[in-house]
């Protein structure tokens, strides 16, 4: 791969574009779904858990937050 700088630059650009698209989608979805205090607390807790535990899977987050959300409704 070291001999193909054009391909490396292309892959870097595609990666940056994908990250930008994902972040944009997260912002749009968050604005539409985080509308009250309990939901915002769950969102903050999920972000903190993801920052703390890099290998934490999405099903674990859903499993952990489902009982707390159920208690608020």
C-alpha cells in the first residue's frame, strides 16, 4: 500500500466522508428523539459508557437502559 499514495488518499477521504455522514445523522436523530429529561439523561449515560468502554456493544446499552426507561413511564 505504501506504493499507492493515491489509493491511500482516496480511502482517507472516503473514511472522513463516512464519519461526517454518521455524525450528521446522529445529530438529526438526537434532535428529534431527545425531547425530555429522562431521555436526555439516558443519552448522556450512553455516551459516557461508550466513551469509557470502547468495546461496549449496542445490545448491552439497550439492555442496560431499557429497565430505567420503563421505570420512568
